């Protein structure tokens, strides 16, 4: 089973990297760009017995390693 995991900084947390990208885009002439937020994207192959087990495994992975849940949110999608 294949999973796509998206990790993003929480809305109430400052994103200096996103601000830097926004500034760079403005300096390149893309003045229409508003707020930019930076995140992470991962693809994970799972050998799970069923969808429920895969979801439980992914939740555990995200909370233990893939996302810093103090400042980041996560979501995932399962394929197959």
C-alpha cells in the first residue's frame, strides 16, 4: 500500500522559510504572490494487512517521527 504524507507548519506558527521564498518571488517580479508556507511531502510504501492497520501505522509514524506535532500538522492519503 502506498501513502502520501503531507506535513505543514501550523497556521499560528511563524514560517521564516516561507517568508524568505515570498520575498524572493516578489524580487523576481511575482508581486501577486501572497503568503507562502513551506512544508514536507513524503511517499511511504507500507506492507499492511488492511487499510485500518495502515492508517494506524501512519498516524504513529507521523506522531513519533515524521512531524513535530508541537508546530506542525500532518495529513496522509492512502492509495490501493
